[in-house]
């Protein structure tokens, strides 16, 4: 009788594949949980032009100035360190030669397309005067005229960090003027520490992850539990069960053989589920010796679930109908012990 059950199961490849539905649902839930960003501190942000890709930086210098050291240093720093940044020297733009007003240039660009302006024009600078520097005998650069140069730093407040980036860019340009070509300033915005409310919300989010694992596992186990009634309903509907009893098979032998083979079919999906938990390093379910607890819980679930499915199989005469209705029943009723265990561990 047991060999007959084995042959019937091996011949039904579709049924065998359907018994691995819990594994598919479990792996899918684990992939989604691992893919979505979890709670944690935000990364520190560099405050430089690398955060503003494809930006256009407008700058200008005074018309009657002779050296343009500051404007040249400003453009040189941006050109050397940020290749994606486009420079717009207002002094060389048609219509602005006599009055290189950066503000007037930015207003005209904004009137042309406000969307393009907000996406590409983040910082700007308007400079006048020269920075005169000398080098003493010890090689130390000293500024001899601190009031000769003036600069107005502009930024688009659509970007939260534009003001800091504009100031950092100009500070690095001043280092270029002073001859410190191998020196630069790096500005970093570190996140504020999380508050108590943030920590509590993170714990709630982790609880939802445990619930997602439990629900997907319970949903898949509903299909697995219902799959064991197909052969029982078929054997009863075609009188195969009756023929076995007439041939001398007892009730204890029949149901014992059925239970043993169903347990054998039940173990591979459970093993795959535990392997998936271990592969994704789900510590609440497999860490600190809970691997064996989870295996024992799954075996106890089979011990309680299989006799119940055997009893409900007598309500149906069509195997497919029994499979569908018992799957729906299992989904609606739920395996509460398994679900509560997973949630409590998470």
C-alpha cells in the first residue's frame, strides 16, 4: 500500500511541485525584505558639486579688473575637480560684456524655463577686484591686500545644501589663489542622531517584517496542507480505497501508511524553508539554537494538520474541488500557532 502511494505521488509531478509553494512564498518574502531599505542612520553627505551633477555654474568678474585671479581660480577648481559641471562665464556671454551681472543672467535663464533653471542652476558667484599675494623667503604665501577682492556667493534654495556647497566651492577657490593647489576643504553634513520616536518606529517596522514572513509562510503552508487530500479523495471516489479494504487491508494499516508517506513528502519543503532562513541569515528564526525549535514546530504542525485534513477530505468527492476549498479554508483560518511564534521571535 505504501509503495502504491509512492508511485502515485512520483507520477504526479504537478502535485509534487505544488508542495514546494511554501518555499517559493518564503523566498519571495525574504527577497523583498532584504531588498527594501531597512531602518538605520542616514549616511553622511559630501557638500560639493559631486552632488549636483550636470549643473551650470555662472560666474563673473569686474569689467575693468586686470588680473582676474579669483575668477580664474574659481573656474579652475570647478573644471579640475568636477568634470560634469558646465561653466558659464557671464563676461563672455553676448549682451553682458558691458555689464556682467550674474543676477540678471540667472533671472533671464529662469524666465526662459523655470524647470531647467531649478534642475541645473544651483550655485553662482560674482567677483570683483584682484587678490594680490606675495611669497616671502620661507615660502609662506601672504595676502598683502585683503580688501581688494569682493565676492557675492549665490545659491538656488530649491536645494537644501546649495548654500553650503556654494561657500565650500568659493573657499577652495581661495586656496587655489593662495597657491595651495594640493589642498582642499571638504564639507560633510552628518545626520542628526535618531530620536526616541525614530527608534520606536524602527522597532515597529521590524515587527512588520516578522509579520510578513509569518503570513507568507502560513499562506504557503495552506497549499501544502491541502495537497495531501488529493489522493485520498480520488481513491475514495474511484472506489480504490474500498478495493483495498476488501482485499484485506485494515484501517490502521491504510491510515498509517498514508500518514508516514505524507510526513516524508512534508519534510523536503520544511527543510528548504529552513535552508532559506539560514541562507538569508534570519537570526530570530534560526539563530541561537532556534533552528531546532523551528523544525520541531513544523513537525508538530504536520502532526496536527494532517489528521485534520484527512477528516475534512470526507466532505468532497472531486479531488480538485477539495484541494481548492481546503486551501481557502486553511488561508482563512490560518495556522495561528506558527504565525504567533514567528511574530514573537521577530
